[in-house]
C-alpha cells in the first residue's frame, strides 16, 4: 500500500468511526508448533494447561481448526494476508514483501494502535505496526537478541518470559485514546525445546503416555513417510535430546527413551507458554481491560508428538494439520464449541471484522465473528484445501496437496503422482490408505469416494485460484529468512527495562 492510499484509508476510517461506540481491543497470542492435543481443554493425555483452559472456558474453542500449509513462515504470511501461499508469495522460507497491503496496515490505518512483539520469521522488517520488537529468524531461547528499528539488542532471560514482559509493557504504555491490536508471538515450543528451569524440573521425572502410533510401520503409505527425515527413531540427535541415551538401549527401547526425552522438554516449553497466557489474562483483569479485549490464541501449525513415529509438522496428517484456536471477549459467546471447519486464512478477516473494518475481496478467508457469537451460517465451508511445497527441503518431506472433509481425507504427492485416501471415521489415526491395494481401490464405494474427493480438490483449486504456481521446484522463491542480524546495529545486552527504552516501546 503506498503512502497516499494509506492516508486515504486512515481518513475514511476516522470519519466512519468518529461517532461509533468504542471498538474492542484485540490481543492475539501466537505460538510456534503447539499441537492441538497438547492443551488439556482439547483432551490432552500428556499435560495440563490451566490458563489456556481458562481462556477457552470463557469463550469459544474451535474443534476443527486447520492450517493451509503446515510450516512456520508460510503460516505467518497467511496470518497477515488471509491468503494461500500461492497468492501471498510465501510458499516456503522466503521473504515476505512488507510493501504489500496486509492486516497490520489495515488495523493501523483503521485507528488501532498496533504492536508486533516476538517471533516474526518473515525476512523483512515489520510494516503496519506502531511499535515492533522481533526475534531474528528463529531466535534464541536464552538471552535472546531482538531486532528493533535501526538496530538489534540482546535481553537477559528466557525468551518466553522476555516476550511476555515486552507484550505487557506495550499494553501498559499504549495510548489510552485508541483501541490496541497486539500480536504477541512466542518462539516456544519450537525446536530445540529449551524450557525455563522451573518448567523443566516439572517434567524431569514425568511419566508420559506414548502416542498410539509411535511404532507405525507405514505399511500402506510408501509415497512419502518411509523416506522422510523427521522420525524420532532416526532423526532426533544430541542437539534435541541434550544427553546421550543410556548404554545398551536399541530398537524399540531406544525409541521409547528418545520419545520421553523429547517430550519432557517440549511439554515444559508448552508449560511456559501457558504461564505466559496466564500473566497476560491476569494483567487484563487487573487493568480493567478484560471486558473490552478480545483475546485469541492459536499457533502457526500443528505438531507431531510421536504420532506415526514423528516430530515436526509439514505432513497433512491430522496432528500437523490441526491447530488449537480459542477466543474470549466482547461478542464471544462463553462456552461455545463451533464445529465448523475453519482455517488460518480466516484469521485476518476475523480481526478486521472485530475492528469494524471492511474485509478486502483479495482475502481468501472468511470472518469467524458469526461463529464466535454461536451462530451457524448455512453456507459455511465443508472441506479444507491444503498444499505443502518444500520438496525435498528440510526433512525430505515430499510436496503434496489434498482435501479434508468431515469424513475423509485425500492426499496427492504430485511429483510422484501417488495418492493416499483415508476414511477418518473408521481409521482416525490414518493408518490404512484405501488406495494402496489395487483390489481395494477398485471397490465401487472406494472408487466413487476417490472420484468425489478428486473433484472436490479441483473445485477448491479453482475457488482459490491455485493454478500450480510454485509446483516446479525451480519456481520456488529463494529461502532467506533464516539469517542472523547482519546489517543491524548491535545495541548491546540489557535488561527488559533497558530494552523497552531502547526499542521505543514506551512511546
């Protein structure tokens, strides 16, 4: 959006809301790699998240929330644009064009005081935010360096607590004559899972139930699973486990040990996130802001906690496709559990709708506000389209697209031209690919469902204007968001208070 267009939009928004009732504040809390099944309000069997449960109990908990490309940077671009990767130009780990129109700019022009704090991971400086302080690339868990306009600085402490402190300071020092829109993005619980000491100790001796499919043999799914490099057994190393396995362990016993060791640190990082959510909710209560603030929590993609013997995301199977999504605040019906299919393309339209701002036609998602109110629109989507591009990329996860309906899932590994189809009612763990055995695939009911789902994919590709852009590896943009703070001015290590002053967060 150019300067003139920004001015026109700001003037129009000012005129439109001059006599309108006060619009809600919006606090958006976004984490990295938080499995939906690692929240107790979603029935976790491995941990308890009392503060996230508190948030969900006071508002809405979506049970069918999905991503359109299960990986960090593309998900963040979708968050800002409400578009699929082929439309926003960020299919892999490539730079987001901060000059384009996006959510932050529209909220800012619409009269909101905007902030971006924490993990950004888009390769370009944030635009559309009155204040920002972000991690470079993945960032560090301990004594993290942050980027600020014109420089970089290191802050003492654990990244989850530091990011929370910075978010609280934004709220405390915000201008009181405007509603605020704060995007608070945590690094946790991303790999390499370095929790704070208090939460690490909580899980040091924890007994953690094993995933039902930890020992999956991939018998009917040869298209991609056997060759991928995100298995706990083969691919978790010393950096992840942080100690050598006991002498004499091998085979299944070694896998069990690696799983438990990985989960101890992963869940401890999740616990730090839950602590952070509790601090934010407590502040809203104490400051008298809770009744005026919509709080939304989700994550950038799903996560495998040993399902199919995996960690990480990327694959379209349920653990990587699903995300937690909970919200509370003015206009959100307490205790509602929307069953509708929602996706991360819907978040940007939702924020704009909450702010009373128009949703542009180029956004491909749909506002969730009616669902937050407990309504059930008759024309809501009944399937979700997914596409993953990075092939072979990290972990050698093969590129694929597919569709998820209420009863079935169809996945196409298009560079191999191999298909997988699952009856999710009969096979919720996605162990039995109905298309693996030619005789089974030829059964009339299986063949008919295969044709129906292929047609649904074609329909969704047409609806979202996915013409195959980036399907050829040679057309993928250069990956450039993993760098450090090169070219930035180091401002030196400091405490949170010193960092706040240096970053201008008290403006």
